[in-house]
C-alpha cells in the first residue's frame, strides 16, 4: 500500500504518464519516436548466503557464509563488512565468519559487499537469539 501511495504522489507531483497533445500534419513524418532507457544491470549482487543455526541461545555461535559476485565488471576483489545491533562477529571483514548472540530476541545480521569500483550491495540475514 505504501508503494502504491508513494507512486501515486510522485506521479501527481511530476505528471507521470502525461505528454503534450500534438496532431500529426499530413506532410510530416507521422512516426513516433520512443526513447528507451538502457536495461539496468546490478553490478554487485549476493549469490549465496548461509546461517547455521538460525535459532541460538545467548553466548552460542552461528556459522555464516556469504558470496557476492560482480556479473557486470567481473571484479573478484570484493570486500565484506558485518554489523549487528548486538553480538560479536569472529571475522567482521570476511565473507565467512561466526556470530555470537549478545541479547535475546530477533537479530538482523547486516553484511555490506564492495568492489574495487565502489559498487555496494547489502544483505540482511535474520537470526533468533532465544532464552536458555
């Protein structure tokens, strides 16, 4: 619902889907010129992610692995950075790490991947830290 409302507001403000009315002349080219935007290709995407286990007790650890790929530029020099509201990563700058719960409840493990050109991709992985 928010997306539809936001899209409607943007179109109302900027006139989406409108064009001035013109009448073709008999002696002119009546063809229609259409400008097509190039197809967007993601330059850095996550292709694999794994969290085992996804339910753990405070103090326990989960094994995590992700892999990002650069299908457009073919860049293999990709860096990773992990973050979470609580808990600790054993290797916070590696695609393969462990996460130890710091507080109970749902936790979101965020990983950011960057290539040498500065393209960025983010992924959020949920885990649940349960009471003992």
